[in-house]
C-alpha cells in the first residue's frame, strides 16, 4: 500500500487525472475498476475519480509492490556524465528569473526547446539536469510532474522561454498564454523598408511532414463554387535575382474550405537601414519590434514573409541570396529573430512573484554585431 498526501503543487486537478499521471502504464478502465473496488481510496472512502483534489487530501493505493512497479512511470533522473554531473545543464547566464515554481530562461540559438528525436539534448533536459544538481528533482517527484518548458521558440531563434518547475505553475502559465494575458515581444531584422506600425492577420496551416507552414489570406479561401477565387502565390516582393528559400508561401488553393489557424501579429519599426549590397544595388532593411498576439508554429517568420518582408537569415521563409550576402558580409549564420521581452499582468497564487513584472533578454552577440556592421554601412 502507498499513501500520497496532496500538496499545493498537485491540488486543483481531478483524481482520475492525477492517477493517470502517477500510474501512466495503467489504463483508465483498470483505474476506474480499482476505484469501484476501493483498492484506491480518497480520504479513506470510495471515490469515483471525478473529485477535485484539495491540499491535504490523502490517496491510498492498495497495490502490491510488484503491481505498483508495473504501472508506475518508467522515469529516472538525468544520467550522469563521466565527471559525475547529470549532463548538459543551465548556466547562471541562462537564467533571467527563478523562484520555487518558475524559471524564465534566455535560450541561446542552436538549442532545441524540446526534443525532436530521442537522442536530442534540449532545453528540457538542461532544466532537469539543473534541478537535479540543486536537489530539487527526485525520481518520486518525476512520477507526478516532469519540469519542462511552457512555450517554445525555434532552434535558431534566441531569447526568452518560460519553464515550469511545478505542476501548479505549468497549469497557471499555460492558462495565461492561452488567454493571451502575457505579452511577448521579439526583435526581427526584415527585408525592405517598413515605416508604419501595423497589426496584421491571416490564416496558417502546417505540413507536419516538412515542418513548414503556409500562410493564407482569408479572402482567398472559398467556401463554395460560386465564390471561388483563382489560385495564386503570395505577393512577396523580391529582387529578380533572388528566390524564396525552398518552399513558396501560397494563398489557399482553389477549393480549400478550411483556411487553417487564425494568426495575428503586431509590429513597430525600431530602426531603418539603407546600404549598398555586394552587387552594387541600394537595399533597405527594417529592425522591427514584433508583438506576438497569437502563438503558432513559425508565425512571425512566415507572416512577415507573407507580407513581403522576410526575416534576414531565415532559411525556410527568407531570401537565399540575401541570407548568403549577410553570412559573408556580416557573419550572420542564422535568422535574425530574438524573443526579447515578456510582460506579465497582475497575478496571484503560485505566480505572484511575476505579477506586473517585465523581463527582458538583451540581444546576443551575433545579432548585436550584425546591427553594428549595418549601422557602419548605413547610408540613411
């Protein structure tokens, strides 16, 4: 028999959801059967599984040790390397804020937010190694919750990532992001001259096979044969000698009925540059401060490309020749996109330490160097 006392971290969830997390190898039907037979009880009495857990509640599971092992999570702490440490971890410079529930991190470009393959080391593994080193993570605690990131940014995007150390924080942060009460800002260096701030909207669909997205203008999506519009490609303005990298962004093809997920992006020009490119042609660029209203896969990158202002260095949605020019002339080897700022609303409970606060991540060295070189070449 095992007895579990519910604390603030695990309260405010249904009993059946808790049991599925605690005994992930057991099916729901099996768990409900054990509840009916009183082999699992709540505060000493029979339960249905629908009960909302409160701090101080006691769950008793009358299983043999062998049965518990069979149905328990096959979780283990991060494996140690030759030096006896748990593997790649967070450095002090990676941490913008930490309390007992939350980590706010400044992710370096080149690091995955979450694993893409089993052998990957992502920010999640680095968080777990860090918490193991601090003694905050145990095999028992992993059975209830695995600390992880709450929002993701692309591998080659740098900047702020939110992570939850506790289940309670994960629930609250996820709700804030879903309700859009946390405001997220990015810096992006884009092709062309943008003089006015704007708030733009469109629709986005993702192809999971290629990990690429397509942006659609709502007006191009027909719902019946009577209002069909001709298929056309996105009106991205590019030089004659340039090509959009790999995949074109397209409007919805004729006959498409589902335009995809609604996206909304807001931007304000922060700085303008006009230089002569390696081919002797005058070219313009704009540093934008972008507010992410909705948060979909590749949203900022694809949305800006869709309106004719792709991000410099973006190999999926940017301009090949321009990216190559910036690599040779400015040393930029990735997309110029940085998650720079998070603004939190008034909050209480486990997130009270974040209430009304703003967190900023400065531009990393490679992006600052690019801007300095652009400023030196600037003809404006």
